C-alpha cells in the first residue's frame, strides 16, 4: 500500500548520513516546512515540499493522510534489557527509603532477584511481557529496539530468552536485534569465580547462540568486580570469530580500560561511558566505535555525574543515545525522555539528541543502510509528534507527544484524539 502524508509542520532530515554523524554534523539538519512523505512498498518513495511530492506519480494512487506535526525518523534504541520477569519494586522502595546497594543485595534484591525470576518464568509469560513492552516502545515513537539477554546467566535461561525474542519478533512490528549478554554478572552458583564463568559462556552459551543464529551481537560488562578489560577483549574476540558483533558496557562506574579493550576487539559500540577520558574518546574516534550514552540510568539512580557528551561530540567521536530500559536502573522506555535528559544534564543540543537517537543509534546496530534517517529508498520508519517545532520533543519532558508511528510503511500506532 502507498501512503501520502501531507500537512506536516516540519520534517527533520540530515544533510549527511553515509557515516555516523560527528561534531558539527550532528547539528546540521534539514527542516522541511509544510512537507510531505510518500511511502510505497514499505519504503520512502519521496520526501520534500508538499506541492512537489503531490506531483509524484505514486501520489495519485496513494492513501492520503493529512495531519499536522513534526516527523522524525523512528527512534533507534540501541541499548535495552527489555526481557525481565518482574519490576524491582521492593528494591525501589528500599532505595528511596535510604538503603544502600549493598543492603539491598544482602536482602536478596538487585540483579539476583531478576535472575531468580527469569529462571522460573515460562517462555509463554516471557513472550507476553515482551510483546506488551514492544507495544509501548512503538507508542513512544521507537521503531527499532535492541534487546539483550543477561538476566538468566545459565545456559537454559539465556537461550530461553533468545528463543523467546526470536519468536516474539514475528509477532510485533518493532524491530528487535538480539544481543547475547551472558557476561552481565557472575551468577551465584559460580561463587564469584569470574574466570570459570566466562570460560563456561565461551564454551557453551556463545557457540550455541551463534550457530543457531539467535543473536546478532555479543556484549560484556567490563568493570571492577565483574569482567576485566583483558577478559573482555578475549571474549569479544572469540565472539567475533563466531560472527557476532561486539558491544561493551564500558566505563560506567570507573575507568577500567573497557573502551580501549572494546575498540581493539572491533566492538561496534561502547555503552554508558560515564568515566570515559580523552584517551578513550580518541580510541573511539579512531576506530569508528559509537559511544552510546544512557542518561536515564543516571537520572533514575540519582547520580549527579553524567557522561561528558559535550567533550565527546566536540572531539569528533560518534555519540548515540539509548534508554537502557531495565528493571533495576532505568525503567524508562520513552526515548523522548532520554532526549530531554541529554539536553538538560549533558548539554546536548536538540539537534544533536535527535541525531544520536536515530541515525547514530542505527550505526550502533549496524543497520544504518535501512533505517535511522528519512531518505528515499530506506525503510519508512517514521514517528510524527504533536508539535509545531522539533525542539518541543525535548522541551516537554516526561510526556509522550507521539501521534503516529509507521514501521516499514505500515501505521502501527495512532493516538486517539
């Protein structure tokens, strides 16, 4: 089916998209006023001024939708932990009442509670939850969301998550690239033996997930008390041999050498980056690694220190934004909120935050050839917001301004007004 959308206040496109946007290019956007988007065969057939697009041959047979608003590429959320069995409500109540992380963990909370719940959960219930969350992502204007494992941490449960994710992908319009994050933490049965657990992952879980094509990416949490830079390099190098693309949780709680390790192993992105220094930024810039920042996690935990996005962007590194949606540190799946936090707490301009949450997010998932920007020939992944000016999306923090989400040319969400 062909669709012609007219009457839009603004359409936001980028002047460049053949590489991750860096530096001043992140602010170099095109604003098409009184614009139109023509969709045919699930892809963008034409985009530009309404009077010109209406002349297109396909426009004559297309379904005509006239609506106001601001059209952006659908958000590409390149870092989520969207499979978990239960919200950590008890942890939340304890934390806001003054309990420390150590106290919460000692009482059976934290990641251990998520591991226990996921291991017990049936695949059917897991799928139902994931599809429900996928619906909410779409409602907020996200058309692609990477999804990680990491709350099972044994062979059966990690593979269960990947199999459920693969099955659910056929039942939702939301695109959900899968990431194996078995190297998230050391499960209780390994009694803090990091080396032994990592060897288990590399011998059992990693090869199975790769051979069965259950994951696209392999991720690891590189941090003191978890996995070292040396271990992370070894793990990501082996994942690469199996055909998986590397990602790394890097420099979140301290500077551990994670970005350098990830860059050396060919990782496509380093995520969090709160403690990234000049050498890390340089390594990312030189290797093309995307630095994915997750300000919703900092906000939720009440952390005053945020990643130095301004330095990263001004230094020429590629920066992306993502929600880090998870039950413990970021129960937020609305990318609009992330854009607000990026501007308010990290000094990113509205233009930079849009670039970081769309085209650069697509590069962090190796799918920039088909999504992340509104261009002729790309998938028609579009979100239209209740605004006259694109800056309102960051300005009205905490709200969902999305009016319509289009995925691969089909309307998958429309707000009732």
